[in-house]
């Protein structure tokens, strides 16, 4: 079982709440209440950056396509290389749905 540095009872409760969401509509409703539009856009952008990096995308092309800063791209790339493999897990699972 994976153990995160972020692990706490409140984080467990929050993640349990996410696991109750059953549809995209549920996600929109919950996240509209729990996060700002900017926070959600930032997270969505990071996932897009991760997907493009995983496909072998170059920084300049990713900046142009997503509007992400090179610092953000570098941070996401560092997570892909040395992180907890969360991006890789999600990218793999999203690929199966398509």
C-alpha cells in the first residue's frame, strides 16, 4: 500500500469524498463548491501537460498548446520522472477509456 507524505485523516476523508463521485456532473458540482475556477484550470492544465510530455512533447510545443509556463512543465516533468506515478496511473487509465 502506498503511503504519502500528505497522509492525514482529513486528506483520507477528502479522498473518500472524491471516490463517492459517480459522474462528470457530480465532479462539476462538487469541485465548483470546493475549489476556485483557477485552481481547477491549473490542475486540468497540469494533466494536459503530463499527457503531452508522456507522448514525447517538447517544452516549446507544450507552452504553445497549453499556455503553461516552462516552470510548470518542468515541475510536471519532474513528477513524471521521480514522483509517485500518479500522473502515469491516470494517463494509462484514461487511455483505456478512449
